[in-house]
C-alpha cells in the first residue's frame, strides 16, 4: 500500500468532557420571542339543516327550546330569522312563525358546527322526520336526505363512524349571537319586518 | 475550541476581539483514500499584513500551524472543512476559532431568492462557491476557466515544474486575496454564531476524514464487476412492459405505454412526459400495475454503482463530501458530481457497510426528532405528553378517537396517523393526507380537524411563528440558523422551518460535541449517526453518544429530551447485511443479490 493510501488514524481528537462542551454551546441558544399573538375569532356559525351529504350529531343539552324562527330565502340560500318573543304577535310575522328547538349540531366530516332549528310541531311528516333525526343524533351519527317520491326525508344512521364529536369551546349563548347576528327580529323597524310590509327605504 | 460565548459583537467590531485574523488557503490533491495531500499553503494576517507561503516539503516539517491558532486568534478559510482536513493530513492541531466566509455568505443570502440562484441560472442548485460569492457581492472575480485549469493542474500531477509551482502559489495567494475581499462585505451580525458555524465545519472535517467503512472486497471485486449482469437479471425478471432494451431504458416505449393505457401523467414544461424515478414512484400509487417498474428503476436498474465505487478509498472507507449547510434549513446534503453518499442509496446496498478490524459500526437514531422539536418549541402540553408517553403517532390516534386509550398499538391505524402528524407540521392539505394515507378526502379533513383540536397550543404557535416571520422578514432556529423571508417564501416553508432547522441544530451540536470528545463519527445521516468504536469500548461509546444526542436534543427543544435508539450494531468481521433482521427494509434484496453473485445465478440469467 502506498504512503498516500495508508489507513487514517480514526482517533481524531483527544477525549474531552462532553458536559463542558455543552456548557459552552448552551449560551448560544436564543429563546424565540414571539411578539405576534394572533387570536382566532369565530365569526360565522351557519344556521340551517345539515346538508344531505354529511352525517351529524346534536348536542344533548346545548339547545334552545320553544324558539321561533321564520324561514326565508336570501338569493338561493335559506335564512332563518330569529323572532324574539315580544315580536311573535306582529301581524306580518305571526302567520309565518315556525316553533323550533335550536340545536347545536356537529357535522362529519370536517368537524364543522351549525345551529339547527328543528321543528317542534310534527304536523308535517317531514318535520316529524327532522325531529326524530335530531333526537337520534344525540347518540348516533345520522344523515338526512330528501326523498322526492316520499315527499319526506330518508333518515339513516352512519355505518361506522366511531368517533365522538368535538364541541366548540364557545358558550352556546355566544354561538347563538354569532349565528343569528343581524337576523334577530326584535323590533317593528327591523328591515325584515319592513320588507314584509312592503316599505321601500 | 470556543463557541465564542461571552462578548457580543456587532457588524465590524468582531475584528477587535481577535489579536490576529489569519486568512488561510491550502492547495491540495487527493490520495488513494480521497483525502487531501497538501501541496502548498498561503496565509495572511489581516491587521499586520504578514504573509506566510509554504510549499509541501516546508509544511511537512511543521508540527503545528505556522500562525497563532489560540483563543485570541481566528482562522478564516473559505469552505474550511477542506483546509482543516489539510491540518489533519499534516498532523496539526485545529485552530481554536474558525470563521468560514462560505458559511457566512450563505447566512447572508439564505432564502433571498432575488439574489440566489442568480436570475440567469434559476435552475441552479446548491450554494455559491468562491467565484459566485464574489460576483454576488459585486467584487472582481477570476474566470471559472482559470480556476478549473489550476485545479486540474494541481490534481492531475504529483510533481510540479518550477513554473507550475510558481503558478500554483500565485493561485493560492489569489484565493486568499478573494477571501479577504469577500469577508469585508459580509455582515457578521453575531460572531458567536459565526464561530459556532466554523466549529461545525471542524466537526465536518473530522467526519469527512473518517467516512463509512465498507466491505470493499465484496463491493469492488464481486458486486461492481457483475453490476450490468445484476441489472439485466432484474430487468429481465421485472420489466413487465418491456421498456428496456438490454440494460437501457427506452423512453419512447414508456410514452407509448402511457398513451395506450390512457394514464393521466405529469408533463414537463415543454410538454414531454415526466420520467423521473420519483414521478414513476408517485404514479405507481395511482396505477398499481406500475409498482414493479417503479421498484425496478428505483432499486437497481437506474443505479450507477460507479458513483459509489468512486467514493471508496484504498483503505476500504467510502468518503463523500458532506456539503454542510447545503439546504435552506442548514442541513447537509452529501453528494458530488461523480459520487453518491452510501446512505442515500437504496437500503439493500447499505448491507455493504462493514467496520474495520477490531471495530464496531453503530447506527444511533433520534426517535421522532421532528415531532419532539415542535412539541418542545411550541410548548403544547398535549404534544409534549404524547412524546413522553411513547409513540406520538399512536398517541394521536388515541386522541383522535381512532383507538381506545388502553388498546394495544394497531400498526395499521398508527401508520395512517403518521402522515397526518408529519403533515400538520408543515400544513399538508387534506388532498396530500388523502393521497399519502389512501383514505378519503373526508377522512383527511376530519383528521386535520382532530389534530387542531388535540394540539391547540401547537396550532396557535405554528400560526404565530409564520406571522412573526413575515413581520420580521426572517426566521431563526434556536441556535441561530436563519432564513430570509421574502414575498416568495412559501408559507409551508415557514411552517416547517423550525422543525427542520431545529433538527439541523441538533445534528450540528451532536457532531461538535461528539467529535470534540473523541467519538469517531463515520457519517451523520439526516436524524441519525453512524459511529465507529473499538469492540472493547463499544458499550461505553454507545452510552456516551446516546447521552450526547439526548442532551443536544434537550438543548434545542428547550428542555424536552429527544429519545435515541440504537438502530444497528455491526461488529467486525460482519457487515450490516449479515446482521440485519430478515424483515428489515432492503434485507431480502441484499440476500438475493448476494446469492445471485456468489452462486452463479447471474450467468445463467444473462445467457437466457
């Protein structure tokens, strides 16, 4: 073997105490100071029925019973106006009122939330189906799909979703405020009442 | 060697800290072990202007560097790992302080895509060499042709005429002149971190000098000479679509196949089908009929064994440049134009690793290094608890409701959660998670939501880190590795930066401490180390290295120790292929190839 090819001496440095080296190096660490503090704010809680392509669970206790809403359209979307008790007797609102239980609902997939105005009256069979589905969803993941032929919902239980819903940290009151912001009808001058009366502003 | 703790310095005044600043450059050729043979050295002291120019015979007479290398001095050298290897070759003790303009230039431009890669070479990879750095700072630079000619002259001769000697020494001096000019333009904001980088370059020099020991007899005398026959054997066996002509891949045949099968296939900007090995690998997840082709190309058919053979020295060690600080997160990216780093090759080939006589080769891995770093840095109590309680991916499965807390680990569920946990570090989309796990998009979205719920502190921190980086226009690892943030910086890069750059910090710390306290590191490999130890000191060396790795991890995470696992122990005269478990990745193929080579299966096949 030539001189150039001789084996390297693998012992490259004399032994030293690792802790002394670490003490020296530790002074180089810079604690990261995050001055930015973002706060994510919940700005939108949808109000409505769970769509037909998701499964849902309803919270067993977070609900508002004996509430009144009016279902209307805003463009192509459904809008549920929340009618406060004092306005229930208003002649333009009273015939349109729907008595509901507003239930906090978690949807799968994606763990989204919505406030679902579940009809309390069961005079229509579709309302009865909605009511039953919401009730069963307190324990199981359910799905509700409109069936044209039956003129009713098909209510089905999920085959194998074996995870529990994750509920939001915000209080139910906060969620109601966010969900119904601007659509709480609490006086006769509300734009929705004026619209129903045919008043052009 | 000092980390440079203590005095703080601002740009410029760092010079006052040192009594002497020696700019040093060696010219060298390579020996049969790919180690440098110093040809000459030029050094100039910055304050006094004193110079030293020595030819090889004069260098060999010295027992230490002919300039002050003590704590009050600093040695400046561009890509100093090469210069320090010359110190080794000459038997000189290392300088206490090293400042490397190659690294500090990277620090100055890291992430700034407006300056690097150069606007007229956007496809260029890697880091600026000396000439590039000079151009970047608008300093006069010699031509690349001149540099190439001189390099060839030095490398291709072992005796030089008086004229060549004069030219080489001039060239040597010019390199120092250039380094001095370059350093004058570099903003050394924090000399302590700069010296830390230099100290790491010393560790790299030690690691590059050692290299990975291989069974060179098997590799050079059995495997390499039969390489084409081995490739042909596998091609004949696995090339279901007849895309090869002998050992040559015929691209047109794959184009025809893609068209005939109606496969959706990614194309290059010029409209041609992408035929990279990685592309075929990804396509095989969509079209399983491509799996054997993907495996064939990745594992053997496209491997150029010569690139591995080129790294093996007469002493049986494989040495490949580690290319420190090569990635934006400060990690190494070992490679060279005509060389391949053995750990980057398919696992089956790692079987060739074999310690020298009387030694053991040991692989020590960090366990879930990146999750530990983000858990520690974010301070998320749930994530920290999950790391401390064992397997982070399984712990997440439990938190996500995919498994009962007291259930035994279900590896299928655990493996589904792994890409979710990794992906959430850098903002992987539900599409990415679905593709990785082969689960539905709905499942992926749900898992993302569950991860956010399980680790809210981490998610808040991750968002804050990204926002802070945008405000500061820079993001910095715990040990000072920084990335300049511009409008071009991807959010995902920022999300992942601290996990990767923190990992890089850990590797640097371990390399420094371990090599300085006498542990022989054969190679750092992403989040693992291969070390060599005499057989009679094996247990104590493993214990010491484990302790060093754990402590380094703890330093970076801010208190959370990163666990270390001994992944492999190979004792001479065995090689890794002799001791790997039969179900270890690549082991079956290692055995198969060896059987083919040794039992004549190749000849039969190649004559078919």
